[in-house]
C-alpha cells in the first residue's frame, strides 16, 4: 500500500479528533458541536469555508492554480439514536446517541485529507470538502443541494466513501451502476368498524383484512417483479386493538420497500395499493395508503467509477480492490448527489472488529450495532485515497 507519508505523521492528531467526535455524537441536523470542531480545524489550517448549508453543513474550499475544474469529496457527520455498549475511553458521552455507522471516521478521514491538501500544491483546480449533516434518514444531502450546494460550489464530479465492516482493512470495494438500494416506507391503515368481539356480524374486522393484505403483498416480489431484479418488501409493524373482547376500528401496516430501479419501485407501489384497496373493498372496509420515497438508489457513474478504480489500484494494488463488490439493500443519501453530478461511492474495509479497544461491547462490530467502533487504522488509508483522487482528477 502506498499511503501518503505526511498523512501518517499526523495520524495521532486525526485519531484524537475522530475519538472526540465519537464521544460527542449528535443526531440529524443537530451536529452543531461536530460542525464547530470541523470548522475550527479548517480555520486552523487556513482553509476558507461555507457554513450553514442545511443548518450544520460545512464546505471547505481549497483552490490551487488556474484550472476551472473542480471536484467534491463528501463525508457525513451525524450519529444514531441508540445506546452505545462500549466502555472504552472514547465511548459516547450522550445517553441514547452513538456513532454506530462510522460517520465520526468519515469526517476524520476527510479532515486528514484537508490538512494535507492545505499544505501542498500538487493539484490544479478546486476541491470542495463537503461535511454533510443528517445522512441517517434526514436527507441532509438533499437539503444541501436544495440550498444551493452545486450552484455555490460548482463541481464536475462528486465522490463519497463508507466504511464496510467485515471487509478486510486496507481493501476497497466499488462497482459501476447500482451499489445501494432506494429506501422507501409505507404506512397503510385499514379502516373497518369496531364491534363487540362476540358480535362480529355487527362490525367490519380490520385485523382479518390487514392479515389478508399482508399475505397478498408477499406475492408482489415473488410473482410480479422480474426475478433478475433485486427487491425487498418488509412489513415490519402491524398495530391494532387493545382488548381480547373488542373488534377494533382500524389496523395499521408499516414497513419498508427497497429496490435498485424506479421501474421496480413504481410496480411494487402500485401493486401494494391495488391489493390493499381491492382487499379492503371486498370486505366493505377502506384504506388510507401512504407511500413515501425517502432515498433513491445509489448509482455509480461508469466513467468516474473507472477513474476511481485506477486511483485505488495505484494506492492499494488491484488485489486489494473488489471491483464487483456485492451491492447492498441498505440506502445512502449520497444517492441524491449522484443524481445531480457524475461521481462514485466506494466502500473501505473496516475489518472484523479486532481493532476495538478493550472495553468494547460484546456484540459484533457491525454498522448500527451498539458494540461497533470505527477502525482508526483506516484514517490514513481513507485520507490517502482522497488526496490521490484529488491529485489525479486535478493534475498540475
Ligand atoms: Zn448508517
Ligand atoms: Zn452510514
């Protein structure tokens, strides 16, 4: 591996920032302290910045030479509403909040690159360092775009990175095309008619209707969607009733749908609605049907993926780069940026969890797990990738 040597020299400083952010996790659009840490460092290193996009977003701007070319590097900053089980020194100081997705590490890796780029002249053009709030369900990327990110910071392409537990440290994964799924949610309420449970003939039982709908929905992926297209329909909540002897008025069905294409998503949504409405109609009940499209699928652009592939092959060697990494049905709001600009998103291996300090929780080191911790060995690797990408994309 050909890391950028000076980055290794300030590993301890970047690691301290990472652990400080880990100890002070903040949720969607509340990343005020994190944004203050980021902007204080950018200021210390003499990097001009734009603040306040999507409330807590920060964009550092480094210009060199005369070229009008520009690229964006994006890191997310937010944490999750969950209780950390780790007991090591940098464990969360905020009850019920935790950096369990490694966004502390993403922020630190980009700061590592910023520190290096601020001191070097090896590129010609503009680098936008995008520190984004609210990836975990808040759509911070979309808000930054709506508030003028790409007008105020015109760039030719945008790049993102996520740590990937279970993938060996020092390796990367990438693929052209669909890499992460669209994320969508549904809230469906069956409106029947309550009655005494001993007199069902006087009511319209929404529980029985909800169960029929739930069963029929499971035919959509198996019978309507092309078997060669990935799709998930998970019904995760059914709520109804409050007593053993009362038929309730209504029942609700809640869950998520994941797909890699809008066509498949359109199909699933329309089949779900038709099944829900027709089933309810057959029993003289009604349905409130709410289907929300949260994040689009994350689609890597062909040309930028090839570019990144070359940069990563030079950095870690082709044997450490999985160019056909398995896509995931998880979602990521960087997808909004890739809808607006060409670019590429990569996975960086976070290892199996052996890096965790003593005092970690006993659970696996997986994303969104209370025993997770970002692997600090990635800091110089991820930062080196950002630096080499900038130098290759904006050659002198
Ligand atoms: Zn996450
Ligand atoms: Zn994440």
